[in-house]
């Protein structure tokens, strides 16, 4: 059976679970604790040589990088989430890359500094935090405009681009990124978060964060 190696607070790993759920795949979800350094154990380094999450093992075929994984799973199922048509596919790739390389990259700076740095006891990097906020200020209006055109991120049909954006913005509320000014994003995100592929994982990222905090050793 397909194995997905992830962690509940890892947005790229959750993206893989959302897509696997949307495709109706059966899989075993294997939690790798970064806090416990399980990602640096020799067994896991055989799966991902840099000890990153997520990765999959599909009957012996090992793959990492969330976007490569979701493309693989979707192509294997011949799903319309990533259609065959070259131009449609390229537009989906364009917005997937935009979500990952710009939106998620900016979010990661904010998430690290506002959420994880205090937990792991490292100083907040104000420069990095401000860069993240500045880039979000620049990119979110672009995303809002794009989502407003036809209701979804890469047009009128649900695609892998929506999953990439959903994961990129998943932690927005817990790091006080107020999306209210971006009405199209808010509407799109509310719809996405009510879909079965999402609710099979959790109600929202804040819920899983609270559970993890409650369970963490004091
Ligand atoms: N570009 C990668 C990002 C993977 C990544 O940075 N994962 C984080 C968790 S969200 C991780 O493994 N961190 C542990 C580490 O860097 O040692 C993807 O989309 O799969």
C-alpha cells in the first residue's frame, strides 16, 4: 500500500494527504517527528537523503518533494486534477509554482518566526519575518485577483494548483495573517476547507496545532 511520510504541522506533507484523499487513494500515513529528529535517522535518510518531509513509498517507488509527489499520484490515477492538455497543464504548473515559490516561501518565513522560533527557543529573525510579510502583501492581491476570475486558482476546474495554494495558506490564521481583505481567497478557502479531502485530515490547521501543543512535553 502507498505510504505517506508526513507530520501533522507540515503544510507540504498535508498537501500530499489532501490530494491522496481527493483521488480516493488508500494509504498508510506515517508520522515522522522532526522534534524527535526521526527525519535524521538512517532509516528515514534512505527515503529522503536530506531528511525532509514529505516523501512517499508506492510499492517500492520512493519519491519526495510535495509537488512531484502530487503530480505523480494524479498522473497515475489519470485524474483531471492535472489534465493532459499541454496548455491547461502548463497554466496549472505556473500557478503551482507561484503558490510554492512565492506564496509558500513567504508564508514559511512568517510561520517559522511567529510559530516555530518561540517553540524551539531560537531568536526571531525580524528581517526574515518582515520580508515574508512584505512578499505576502505583494503576492496576495495577485492571488486574490486570479481566484476571483473563475472561482478556482487555475481556472474554472479544481486542479493541483488549488491544493498547492491551500497548503501554502493553511497556517495563515495561526500566524495572524489576516486574509479578510482578500475576499475571493476567503470564499475559495472556505469552500476548500469544507471538502472531504480536507476534513479527513482536520477542521483547520489551528485545530491540529492546539492538539500538538496540548500533547507536547512541558
Ligand atoms: N519543498 C519541499 C519542502 C519540504 C520541507 O521543507 N519540509 C519540512 C517540514 S514542512 C521539513 O522536512 N523540515 C525538516 C528539516 O528541514 O530538517 C516540499 O514541498 O516537499
